[in-house]
């Protein structure tokens, strides 16, 4: 459970104290999130090699598809919207959650391949 809270609070995968992102980003102001290069607490380098986060795009894609399916189901079956309005709703939600998906996909990627190792 500790790793899940560290992922959601965007903490360092090694020490769990330092922050991975220096700026959260704001889609309404067209600002993208900004990552720190190293952890401020333990000095861990987040991007291990060039292209390290290429795979996080696939994680972001899966998150976006799950959100789109959720918006479709809620829009169609709860609110009874037409398909045109559903497409508009999906577009708005996808735009607004873009920065969140970017950060979450990178955090999941870091924790999948660079998370803390249990010591015996």
C-alpha cells in the first residue's frame, strides 16, 4: 500500500521522500509537467537512459482509453447523451486529464522498473 501512496503523491521510487516532478503542469494554461533530473533527498537519477520513458506512452494510452470508456458509459447510460455530445465530453475530459495521465504514466513506469527493492 505504501508504493501506491508514493505513486499518487509522486515520491522518489528509492527513498520515498523526494518529489519526482517540480511542476505539475496545467492543461488550461498549456503547461506541461516538469520532472526533476535527480531526487532532492537521495540523488537518484530518474531518467536512467535516453528514451527511458518511451514505454510510459503505452501506459498513458491505456489510462486514456480506460478514461474514455468510463466517460462513454457514464455519458450514455447515466445521462443519456447523444453520440456527438459523448465525443465532445470525451475530448474535453481527455484534454483536461492530459497532464495527470502524463505524470501518472511516468510514475507507474518508474515504479515498475526502478521501484524500491525489499531487503531481507
